[in-house]
C-alpha cells in the first residue's frame, strides 16, 4: 500500500484520470466550446503525467544557486528533459486552443449555432 | 519545532481551500464562483511560499509572483465580461 | 444508443491501456545517462544555472526554433480567420465604462507588470523563468491596458515589426553559431562570463530576450484579433 | 536566533487561522457582498501575515516576500472592487437583512439581464 | 509528509473541478473551472520539483487561456442592448 | 511630457528591479538602470498620476503615520469580522451607503478606496463623481456626514497632506 502512496504515483494517477475525464467530455458533449474545454483538460492531464515521470524521490529542481552543492548535482536534481518538453508543450497547447476557438467562431458565423449536431454537411 | 508549527499552518490553509471549493461547487451564480476563485488563488500564494520553505529554495517565490499577477488579470477580465464591458 | 455504447467502449479501452501503463510504473532512483550528462556537465559546458534553460535553448535549441515557428503560424491563422469588424462606433459607446479605481491602478500596475516580464526573461538562465513565461507576462500587461482603456487599438504594424525582427535576430544568432562556435544555435558566440551573474552563459540572455519579445507579440496579436473581430449575433 | 524563528512560525500560524476564517466566512455569509467582506479580506490579511512569518523564519527572503506582499496589497482590493461593481450592475440579489441600498437609485439601468451561455 | 498532504489535496481538488468543468451546463462556470485546474496544476508541478513548468502553466496555461476563452464567449453571446 | 512624472516612475521601477534581483552586483544594477529608464520613458507620458508626488520630509512623515494607522485599523477590523464569522447567530446588519470625499488627486482617491476595501467590514463598490458607494457590514448610521467621519475620516486627513 505504502509503495503506491508516493508523490509521483499519485500525480500519475491524477494525470491519467484527467485524460479520461477530458476524453469523456470530448466525446459526449454537444457544445463546441465544451469540446475545446475537454481538449484543454486532456492537455493538462498529459502534461501532469509526463512531469510525474521526471520526478525522483527527495530531489529538487534542476537550478543551481547558493543553497545547492554544485559538485554533487547528479544526486540532487530531477530529470530536466521532460520539463523542457512540457514547457514547450504548454505553449503549443495555448496556440492550438486559440486556433480551435477561432474555428469555432468561424463556424458559428455560418450556422449561428454552437450545437455540433447542426453541422451535418460533411457527415456520412 | 518550527516545522511542526508550519505543518499545522499548512493544514489550516488546505482546509480554507476546501471551504472555498465548497462555495465553488454550491455557489448560485458566476459572481460567487469568481469570488471563490479569487480566494483560492490568494490562499495558494501563501501555500506556494510554504512549499518554498519546505524545499528550501528561494527561487520558487518567483512562481508565486507570476501566479498572483495572472489570477488578478483573469479576475478583472471575468468581471468586465460580467458587467458587459469587454 | 449505438453511439453511446461506442463511446463507453472507447473510454473503457483507454482506461485499460492507461492502467496497464500505471501498473508497470516504478519511480526510478537514478537519472538516465543522457539526463545525467546534462545535469553533470550542463553548468560547465553552457554556463547556465538553470539546467532546463540549458536544455531548451542550447541542447534542444532547434526544437525551440520550430516551436516558436508553430506559434507564429497559429497567430497568423487566427488573424487570417478573424477579420477586423467594420467601424461601428455605437457599440464602443454602449460598453460600460471602466471604474476609476481600475484605470488609476493600471497606471501603477502596467509598468510594474512590464518590469516583471522583462526581469523574467532577462534572468531566464538563473531563475525559473524564460522567454515563454516573460512573453506571456508582457501579453498580460497588454490585456491590462485594454481593460483599463477599452477604446485603445493596437498598432498591428508595430507588433508585426517587433515580431519579425526578433525572429530574424534569433535565426541570425543561430547562424553566427556555425561560424564563431561549434554549430547552429551554439551559445559560445559571446564569452561565457562569470557563472551566476546576469550577463553570463553566452548568448542565452539575448536569445531569451528575443524569444520573449516574439512570444509576447504573437500572444498580443492573438488577443488583439479576438478583440477586434466582429460580434456574432 | 531560534526564538525569532519560532516567533515567525507562530505568526504564520496566526495567518493560517485568518485564512481558515476567510474560507469559513465564504461559506457562511448570506449574500455576495458579505462574502467578499468576510472571504477575500480575511484571507488577504492571512496571506500577508504568513508571508511575514516566513520572512522571519528564512533570512534573506525578505525582499522577494516584501514585493509579493506589496503586489497582493495593490491588486486584491482592485479585483474585489471590480467583482462587486460588476455584480451590483447585473442586479445581484442582496440578502433580506439589508437595511439600505443607496447605489440602486443612481443606476436606473440595473435591469435583470439573462443570458444562457 | 507535508508535501504528500498538499499533493493529495490538490489532486482531489483538480479531479473535482474537472468533473465540474465537463458536467456543468453553464459555459462560464466550465471555463472558470478550467482556469482553476490550471492554477492548481501549477502548484502540483511545483511539488514535483518543476518550477519552470509551474511558471509556464500559471502564466500561459491558466491565465491567457481563460482570457482567450472569455473573449470568444463575449463575441457569441446574445446582446440585448 | 512631465519630467517629474518620468523621474518618479524611474525610481519606482528601479526599486522594483532591486527587490526582484536581490543582488548588488554592478552589472545587474547597470542593466536595471537601463531597463527602468527605457520603460519609464515609454510609459511616462501616459500616466500623469506620478507627477503630483513631492518628496518632502513632511510627506514621508505622514506616509509613515498613514501606514501605522492603516495597519492598526486592518488588524482591529479583521478581529471584529473574524468574531462575526465564528458567531453562530451571524449578527450582521449590512447596507450600501454613500459618503462624500474631499480628495481630488486620482492616486489619493485610489489609495483611499483601496484602504476602505482592505479593512474588513467596508467595501467600496463604485465611485461616481465625489461620492463613494460603500457596502458596510454593520451599518451604524445612514447619514452621509457621520458615516464619512466613521469610515474614511481617519485615512482622509493623512492622504490629503500626502497628495495635496
């Protein structure tokens, strides 16, 4: 039991649960903006699970300052590579969200409706 | 000794966040939820400072500064939306 | 009905895949070899105290260039889709006025916010900051200006000029790295300097200033086009 | 030295108690304006006290904590004022115990506006 | 131990808010809930020793996303004045 | 273009830079001076509120007095509202009243409104002309004069000296 009660494991569970909740919203909601919100939640869950993979027990952030012994960094720091990855992923995420919202506005201009069932032009 | 007192303080802050979460779930309309959002972020600033103390890193405090600033601007945008000024 | 069943099946399948991943997840005790190399030699090779910055700007600098390009394309598409509305003065006048407290406080807050943004991207190699965060803070300052004076219009020409100039500057610094140092986007174009001071780590502060200006102007552009597009309904 | 640290920790604890009372006020008060009064104000003082306490516990953190305190002191009243103003403009219901509303007379256009979004 | 308590509470809060964000009928409430998820996720990143990511999430993922959502919502709401 | 305006903004921004970096290295100070100069020239002409400040010894003395009074009021009224919250009967008596202010400068009015908002028990809702509309959790009087003395009188006399 106690082996599962660690910071990285619970954060991983949270990230996966957020991904499932986001997917649920993405698939079941009818409102276009709700679908974009589901996407944003999915994105956050994904980022949380990647970061929880980079965490190592009892270590600290990879930034050298006065409170850190600079010769022993390999035993003090967590993994910096997933952090750099997620940093860029968040910025891309906001760009994609803005793009989706611009599409939503454009679609709304055509049909004056936010319900996804009224867009049947390409449905088969 | 110091750390024990600070752990008690942290638990009280978490309870405060849970109480405002109750208001967020219950709150009859949007304005009440925005108030709850505001209170949660103000409490979180001191939680971040507490985390910085337990980690022993001064650099974490920069995050608290950005956090306070961005939530303030979000609240102002939401308020302007509510009063139709956006 | 069939559709709901399919959605349920997709969610259950996703849950099964994720729980399979979760069971095999063990927190590791040691850094893997690549991360170990970055952590051990990052400070001496690059000269940046913040190793995440070292990875973002130098070791994986090419990815960052691509990412900034993606953000630029996104801002361009948003601006293309949302054309500016026709001039209707009536709507501007029907908006509720800003409160006096906000407009007075913003004269105090806006310079402070800009100073904070500049601090964040100038100190990206020493503190948890950098171009992306600083750019977002600068865009927030622009939002604050709109909030306090709704009638203000951004000059898209100046924003586009800042954006393209900083983008070109970023690429030029990268190309200079080929001639003056070991390769594209190498940071030894300028001397490394004393570890832990503001003007150290080669060209990392310069690159982060350029990224900050570029990201800030792109996000400002997105918000500006969302503000100035026509009202539906 | 140790005494100053313990005093700082106790100040942080007092701040945490104020934060908790702010949350309690947010739950118990009957309408929006009273919730702002009890909630955001108490938690602002609580945050300031706990940051001061942490500045006493960790030497060398004072300047950065001080700038956070100044920032919270400037921004927090502005944001709660904005929410209160917007809600009053929308025609937020006041609690039955309210004695008087002198702003109601000034704003004649405080019609109830419904929107379904 | 403190970190564990804080992390568990924030994870619980994030999950509750995610369910509110998907389940609630009102779009405004869903957007505010998404913003709060971003803010608490940034505290969680800080607990997982990633201050850079925490700062990015607080500034971009939470703040600017909320602002963009509200601008879009402002464009498509029914104006009755 | 007001020179005093730009200089005041420059001093403010440079102090913020010093507090943020927390070092006294010459290079850092030089960078901070450059940045503060650039930003204050860029924003100086839009924000006319700083030009009113005059740095005299009297002003510093009154600022100090104001901070002491404000801190004392903050703590006192916080305890009052905290006792209200934990009281099971919740004996509140709220209402929105109006008070008139004598202050003219925008900065002084903003600081007055923020001080009123920060002390629990009173909350500025709107400012129309010279009138502050204040939500008071425990209304004692409906008369604007008396309410003004009760709520803003203690702050106003210091701010009047500081901001003229």
